[in-house]
C-alpha cells in the first residue's frame, strides 16, 4: 500500500480555505457563519478577517451535508442541529468514515487488478 502523508491540521482556516474545502463560494460561507452563529464562532484576526477553528470547519461540513446533500432548508437544518446536535454530528462522522474506507478499498482493488493484469501479460 502506498505511503500517504498525513494532512497537517491548522489552528485557523480562512473563509477562502473553508470555501475551497466545500467547493462553495466564500459568500455562502460568510452567510452560513451568520445564520448558524450558535455552532460556528469565527475569530477575527488583526486585519478583521474571519478565521475558523477545526471544530467550526467540521460544523460547516455538517451543515453542508444537511443543506446541500440532504436538501434541507436552512431553518430545517438549524432546527435539526438545535434538536439533536450530537446525534447529527455522530451520523455525519460515521458517513464520512465509511466513505473514507470505501475509497481505500477501491484503491486496494485497483492495485490488485493491476497486479493480476501484469501477471497475465
């Protein structure tokens, strides 16, 4: 199995960093930060830019899952988070872990197929 470098986790992420992680516009990230202010608390740097913690980024991913993938309204997503934040958070973590396992297994399968084809030829 090929060597994979571990991602370095930073203390703070800019609006642009979070937007590129989610594949969305920075304006949407700023809007969600205001709408979900109970769960996302950006820190301002000396320039006044919003900086998000790793916990904020994981909350953005959870909100993205609820709004974009599950097609919930913003009010519905906010209600879901208010009613059962821990449950929604755990469900998203399990789904993302399973997706990571799936991609790892697909890599293993493709490398095995390459080796089988090399041995035949």
